């Protein structure tokens, strides 16, 4: 193992709970009822698949961009006065990986600018010089494109990279790319239908320190 690729939301920073709340609030503001099951399916989701989810739910292609725009406004306003908190265990894990000589990078569904801002606010930016966004590849998660691109940029084979994800979409993306995929659940628990994609799963990031994965 030569590198560890981290998803951001729900893995590095505790932001997924805000996405959950503001997707619901944005839909409500525009007169729609967006069920929790759909909100959870949107986590790290490719924009085309997300648009299809909204179209299937509401029968109108215009709903997704409208609700997404409102959700972004709500989150932007919230994070003007609040800073996302680092997820428990990330700092000890980063120190451990540095001792092992492993490269750490971020592979996120968020735009790079937003990812950098959240990491800055959480005090994590210095640890992650490389941020790759699924916005910069043809297909987002759960497709493998963004992880394949990250490995390419690092000059590594996917089998030389571990990926740490919290959502099913992210787990499938990294697993399909051929990375050693680790799930640290946030809003969605690990389930057996993810076993073909996730090599293992843990409760916290610092559980990886004693797991022997990077020895």
C-alpha cells in the first residue's frame, strides 16, 4: 500500500448531517417532500443519477437543479458562521500514515473549491495537498472514474491504494476502481450487499491504526 485516498464529507469532516438536513429543507422550501431514503441515496451521487432520482420521484426534470441550488444556498449561509468539525480519529490516523510514509489525498464528490474551504475551516487542509473532485471526471460516484483518475495522477495502480469511504456510492466507486476499500459508516451502516466492494469496515478512522492494513 502506497497511498490512502479519503472521501471528504462524512469521512474527514462531519458535514453529512448538514447535507441531510438542507436537502430536506431545500425541497420543503420549494414545496416538495424529499424522503430520507432519497436523501441518503444522494450522498456522493453522480449528478446524472441524482437528476434521475428526482425525475422519478417528482416527474419533473426541473426539480433537481432547483432544489440543489437552494440546498447550496442554505449550506453556504450556514458555513459562513460555522466551521465543519473533523471526524473523530482523523488526526491520529494522519500522523500514523505519515510515519508509514504513505501519501494521503482527497477524492470527493464536492467541487475542489468547496472541498478546500471545508478542509481549511476544519484545520485539515495542510494534510491533503491533492484534492480530486468527481466534478472533474466524466462520471461521478458510484462509477469508478474519479478513483481511477486519482490513481493515475499519483502514478499508482489502484491495488496500491486504499480508499476510505462512508457511503454506498463512494464504496462502490472505489471498489469498482480496484482500490482496497474501507468503509467507515456515517449516516448509512455497512450492509452485506457492499461486501463485493468493501474489503473491510470499521466504526472509527483511528480503528485503522491497529488493524494491520498498512504494515
